[in-house]
């Protein structure tokens, strides 16, 4: 029979032509017709006009779905149809899976004319978007690679209907198989055979093709072929001889030896060969090359050998295509399994598959481990042999029944579960539970121990920052009051110098105020708001000089030793701060060793990486000089270590410490860009590690401004009335003429009315406009004025107020008359840059 004409719906044109090009129907002519997308379906009259009664194969989806048995004049027309065009390409199973997942399936041929189809439905963009929003979750292209422009058209259509798009690659093997099957049926229909095969043979052959096309796996396809041919022919033996020289597949009795069949295969010249004794025949199977040979022999009715051969030869192409397709799918599946296995065995997350076990009443009774990966073994501390085959209640006897019910609900209904905090062998984990298939539970474990530590550190840092702000604010207000106490006490002491009793009393008041000032300095140190003068120092040399002094703090019975590295990296820190850091830690160590012990102070150069930074919120990657101070005292538990740097936290008895020593250490170290850690254990001792950043460049220290006498008028801008009056009296005692303003407006009025003003002494914090705003307004009016800022806050906080500390003179509250006089004289003699 001549190659029949093939007619297909326009939505399948590229796919049908691609399927024909690689098979036995490569010479067939394919003509497209208008489908029913937006138009009436195709009728038999339409096909009569299209085919004209000649043998033809018609391919389509919904446009042919309503057609039943053909009329008598169209018996030579074979319909290749499915409920949808895309199902012809990807198959019913894939079609159901993709549409069940919310996809609206389109083919490349359909996309080529999507605008005309949508117009045929009567949709504009608005109604089209509404329709697809209700009917699908996405637009899915069944991409056969037949149209290069499909990707762009898919994006256009998705944008028009406002749906996301996806592309699923699909081969043309299934469509080719259906076309080959239709061609075989048509050949038998029109063939003129002297002894036509009974209708039952054709029915069985159709059943064969249907069963073969639904099989998966090369071995399964071959076994199905041998089984059905053996039944169809009544053959005692059937066999498949692979073309690659592999072992034979057999069905029934092995009557003929393997070497005989292989020899016969070498003698096949055409599409088949009949054995010399007519005991059977060998049919060649080819699809894009040799696939193998199919042997059938020793028939129950040998007189029908010719009929059997005709049937086998007509099915040869379809059988060869089915085997090749199964090989391709098997190879792809093997690759996918290898990739899955590689991921499964090397993924960092633990994975386990469990099967639900039901009790007598059909309720979940337990779960058995089916498969685990190496990461899951590491999480649980058990190997695969200890886990697989055992149940959760065996391994976790305290597993709660409520959790078992939740897992059972998941295995039945599929609603995923997530446990934010779960502990395996001391590790904090996230556990995600899901249903891979009914009756099973998948478990994925993610180690979040480091994340949890980081969260704890972050919470601790936020708490310390909040406490620091509170401490800084209290110290600021306290400094204002101390300024008043010190100022008035000094002035009274000068006035009553002749009265020894009163003068001594005033000296004691000043001493108490100075000690209070030291206390606020510690609070400011913790909040990183104290005034410092950092210098580049050799820590080894500084510790050597401090050794004798700190040994007294540790106690007479304590043995102090130094273990200093040879070439310590230089650091930049206020020497007084370094001394206080070491002194506070040593003092704490001495209190932990009341009967004496060993105290070791050491140094070392370290490089900090991301791993340490992930667990210490104050640390940053870089090079540090590490100072370690270790004692052999009674140690601390973990809870105490977590609070050790908080202000006013102390383990000493009442009256033996204010709890600011280690808080001061924390504030000073972090103010200098470093971090401090503590390691301790009850009965073993404690080690503090102070890490200060390496200083790369040497900077010359500023020389102090020599003090000198001077006179002039000072404008004091201070909103606190008590502090303002005290400052005025101090300046007047020092010989200056003083003007006082309570806010920025008053200060500006005085600058306009008073021509003789030499210097402005302004508080940083003022009501309304800030001290910076007030000074800038004054300087715009009187640019020759000198300015000094004063504040209970430290200069490090001035940037928050918009003041560049490198360009202004600053004096820290509380201050005495000597310090204030020196600062004013320095500013008036020219050591000043205007704000």
C-alpha cells in the first residue's frame, strides 16, 4: 500500500511532522486543517471533503472527540484522537498529572495561533484573564522542541491572560507510536490477501500494541511482547535476540538453542527469515538502526505460519519503537535515580522515609523506618542498620501519642508539619514532615544550632545595648548634678580657706563627689560613652609594667605568671583603659581564689574567621591581639557566664562589689572595636579572652596645648538652671565676664545685643533647637566666636547629634574649674576649628 496521507489539527502540525520525520512514515504527506479551538468541531462531512475517501490518518484532540464509528465510505480513515491535543503528545498519565497540578496545557502549534483562538472564544484581555484565573494556576507548554519561537509566544500568552508559565520538555516517541499503529491498522484494512487474517487476530494485535505502549522498562516491554506473541500464535517458544549481542530473552520452552537462534539471525537478509525446517521464523526489529530479532517457533497450528508471519511483520516497527522508547526512558530514569541518590547521600540535611503501621482499629500505631541518608545517621547517632526496619516507638519509647496521631494524619491527608525546635543528641534542629505518598511520612532535619546560638547572642547584644543606653542616660543626668556639687564646693572652699573646719568639710564633699564621678565613669565605660585618649601601645610591655600592680589585686597567696608571645601585634587603646580592663578581670579572679591559686596572663596573635563571628555578635573577621587571663578558682556555671558582663550583676556578697567591674571591661573592649569572651566550669577555673583589633598604622599623638592666662566674655548656653548658675559662678571666680542663656533664642538675642563676646560655652542638648543648631546660628551672625561644647554624654555620642567631634572643642561633665579654665584658654589662643 502506498504511504497514506496524514491530516492533523493545526494545533498539532509541528509535532506530527516531527514525529513522521524519524520513523517509517517519513515519506508521508501531512496537511493541517482548522481545529475547533474557538470554532465548531470537525464532522464526518468535513473529513469526507478533506480525505475524499482515500486511505488517510486523521490526528486531533477535542475536534475529533465526538466522532464515533466512521460511515461506510470512510472505513479507510483512521482517527488518532485524544480528549486534548496535548494528551496525544505527552500521554494520558502526564496530562492528568499536569492538569491536576493546575496547568492549562498548550502545544507549540496551538501557541502559534493563540490570538485567533482567543478571539474565537470572544475574549478580550480582561475576560481572558478572569477566565484563566478561575480555571488554572499556570500555562504549561508541552515543549517538543519543534518550534524555536515557542518560548517567546508562551511569555506573550501568559502575559495576556496574567498567568505564570512553565515549559515541560516532551519527546515525540508516543505520538510516533500512535501514528505507526494507525498505519498498521490501515495497511491491514486495505491489503488484498488471499487468506486474510481473522478479525480476532487483529483484535489481539491491537490489544498487543495497547499493552506494549503502556509498559515501562525495556525488560518489561520485551517480556510483554514475547508473552502476547506466544499466546497469539500458539507458539511453544518465543525469544528476543538483542542486536547488541546481549543475553537472550525467552518465553515458554527453550526448544531451540541460543547459538542456533544467533546463527539464524546472522542469515536474515530482509525483514524476516523462516527457519529451514519451517519450525518458526525470525522477524527483524528496526527503529533508527537495528534493535534485535523476534523469534517465534513450534506453533500449535503450523499450517498458519504465513498468517503469523504477516502479523509479526506488520507489528515489527511498532515493537521496535516500543523497545527503543523503553530504553530511552529507562536510561533517563537511571540518570534521574543516580542524581537523586547522589543528592540523597550527600545532602547536608538529614532525611528519613517512614511507613505508617496501623493498629487493630485502623488507627496509626507506629511508623517504621524505610530509608535514611548519612546525614540522618549523623543527627541521630545511629547507623542505617540500627534504624531501617525498626519503628519509632522502639527507638523513641517516650514518643508522645499525640505526635503519633499528628504523623498519622499527615500520612493520610498530606498536610505538612514543621517543628521549629527539636533536639537530636544535643543539636537544635528544624524538622519538616511531609507525605511523599499515601501511608508514608518523609522527615527532613536541618541543624540550626549555630543559628540558635547567633539568635541568643543577638538577643544578649540587644539587651546589653538597651542597658547601656539606660546607664549612659543615668550617668549624664548624674554628671550634671555632680557638676553643681563640685563647682559650689570648690567655690566655698576658696571662700573659707581661713576656716580650717569648714575647708576640711568641703574637701570631703569634693572627695565624695569625685568618687561618685568615678562611678559614673564606669557606667559611661559600659555604655561606651566615656572620654578616652587612645594611643598605640605594645601590650607585652604594658602588661609587664602592670604585673606587680595587678598581683596585689589577685591576693598575696596567688602565683602570677606571664606567658607573652614574642612579637605581639600593636593595638590602639587608652593605656588607662587597658590597665582598668586587666585590673577588673584580675580582681574578679582574686575573689574566685580566696585561698590563693594560679593566675596566668598571656598574649597571642589570632585571626578571626566567619565561624567565630557567627557565634559572637561583637566579633568581626580580622586580625586581633588576644589577652588571656586564666585563674584556677571555683569557676562559674553557664547561667552565670551569660550574665557576667551585665552592670550591677555580681556573685559576691552585699557590700563586696557593685557589679560594675566586668561591665566596664565589656564596654571598654567593645568601644575599642574588640570583643571579650569567658570560658568557665565549676571547680575548674575561669578564662577571660580579650581580643583587641590589630592596629596597622602608627599615628602621632596630639601635643597638649600649653595653658596661659586670658580674659574675656563667655556666653554660657545651658538649659539646666542649677548647672547654669554654677557654671556662671565658676567662670566669674576664674575672672571671666559671663552671660547666661537658657535656650537658643536667648543666646541669639544676646549675640545681637552684646558686641563683646569672645567664646560660647554650649550644652549639646537644648530644648527646641539642639546645641549644634544654636551654635551654627550664632556663628552665622558672629563667625569670629570660639566655641566649646559641654555634655554629660561623651564625645563619641556627638555624631548622633550631628556634631563632628574632630572639629570642635569639648569638655566632659562634670568638670572642675582648672579643667574648664585650661579648655577656655586653649580655645581662645587658637587651638580650635569652627563647627
